[in-house]
C-alpha cells in the first residue's frame, strides 16, 4: 500500500539507480558511496536520498549503500520481485529487435505471446520459441498465456485497435512504440516511447550549449 | 543564449508538447486551450506555463495557444529549426527499424550515414538509398557527410569503441541504445534509451495501483 503520491520521475530514477547498481554488482562491488552512485546516475546525492525517502530508510551514513541490498529493495518497490509476462504485437524490425534484446529477460520481463496482422508472418516460429499468432487472437491467447503487460510496435493506424484488444484481456499496462496517442479507459496505463524526443534533448543541448 | 539552467524534464516536456501540437495542426485546429493541451500531454496547465516561461511569454490569456505559432516557437527553442544530420551504427533489427521509422524524418532528423562491423552487411544498400559502411570508416565518412548526431544500436561490447570514433569526428550528441553506460569527455552528451525503464514504470503502477 502506498500513501504518498510518488512523482513519475522518482520511479524512473529508481529504475536507473537499479541499473547502475546491477553494473556494480557484476563488478563485485559490495558498497557504493552515495556520491559515486549519484555521479554514475547523473544526479546529485540529495536527489537519491529524496527519492528513496518516499519508501523508507536506506543506506548507512558515512558508508553509503550496500549494493545487493539496495538492488533488492528497489526491485521490490518497483514490483520487480516477480516475473512479468509480456505480449508483443507487430513483429517487424522493431518487434524482432525487442524480443531479441537481452535486457528484458535480465530485468524479469518474459515475452509469452507475439502477434502480427500479416498472414505471411502468422505461424512463423521465432528464435525464442514463440510462434507468431494473428492479432484477432490477442484476447484469447493473452488470457491463456496470463500476460500482464503489452507492447505495441505496429504502424500508427493499427495501434488503437491493438490497445482495445489488450483492454479486453484485460492487460492494464501498455508500452507503445507506435507514433500515435492511444486512448484507454481509466485504470489503464500507457507509456509511450518516442525516440525522437530523446534526439530533441540532444539537439537542444548542442544548440544551447 | 540561455541564462537560466533549464531542467532536463522541461526540455523533454517541450518535445512532447510539440508532438501533441503537431497532431492538432494535422487536424487543422488553429487554437488550443491550455487546459486541453495539458490534458493531451498528461500534465497540468501550470506545468506548461512554467516550462514555457523559461523562454518568454507564450499564449493568450482566456484564449489559449495558437497551434502553429507555438509549434514554431518550441521547435526554435529546441534547435529544430534546422535539419539535423544523423549517423547510425549497428544495422541489425533495431538499426533497420530506426532508419525506417517515419518519425525521424518528420521531426527534421535525416540519416546521412549507416555503419556496421559485419562484412556481410557492408556495401548493402538500404531502402533509404544509404549504403552500409564499415565502422572503421566512421570518422572519415561522418566528417564528409557532416553528421551532427550519432545513434548507437550495436551490441553492448562494441558501443564504447563506436562512441570513441564519434568523439573523434567530433559528433557531440549521441543516442545510445546499447545496454551499457558510455564514457565520453566533457562537452559530449549521451542520451541512453533503455526500454525496460519504461516497463518498470508500468510494473510499478500495476503493483502500487
């Protein structure tokens, strides 16, 4: 149960902290100072303290953070102490790239269903062992596969229809790569990925710098 | 010239405002209320006013924002009133998906060079007309093509080497899709894209909600 409204930016930063901490863990670093952790995450130490303070007391004054412990705690805060089952729609280059991307599995996201509208692709077996299913089967297949999260990488014009099907499952969390704003009822959450927004950040810094 | 330190989140939101405004422009909407714009962007109207206030006076009280005008102003703020020339390295599924993604061209980003390390891919002509070049040629080709921005979608172990080559061009803004933290000298700016961070946001909301 959460009693405070946590800023979205805090959640995003917690994710980033855990990624950096995982790198430290791989290098067998047991403890990290808040200064170094902040530096590696591109924030200041006060920000890390503030973000964590929403959820309790972490770290030891004068020592820093125990790497394994903090990874465990952050993953628990984010709800990553379970496996998330992901359905993906649109098996073009982007869909294939996502399914092959090692990061998802590493973070506890498992692709359990893949869909496409193209009859030439339906029935094809992917390297992961998944067989591409028709989009018309999204509701039935996702229910059976117990998918929790949906990823849309279709063209813009197909995305709303896919989202509507996800909503019927119901799949309440959707990652949308299609360049369109998806409309969903309250209680559903869409995260849009627009690569060009990141490029705009670079353009701004090169211009303003 | 900028005299204030502008928060990174403001720049990201300006990008998002301009995407929503462009949708409005396509629908031939001349004016948008700050309330509706805020709703479509998923923020509150005060946030929009605050973000824009860093750069001057925008909108008309009791009317809202003139859509075309505000798009123009935001694009100018972000440095998008010019074409940005982009070099991309790693022509796997993700690289091919990015180069084919209509959003980049629409936002003024033009791919001017593509590279890969795989001898089987080098020399291949892409649908855009670009020919895949060897990574060893990054410095020479990028200088000739006058690339401003670099995109890395190689495996993790190749990314730092590519970044070092970009730094020699010099290309000062890099969008990094490889799952690794890239180290670059001061004055260079890297934006990391980690899809799983977005999924973590969803996981958190489904868990906490």
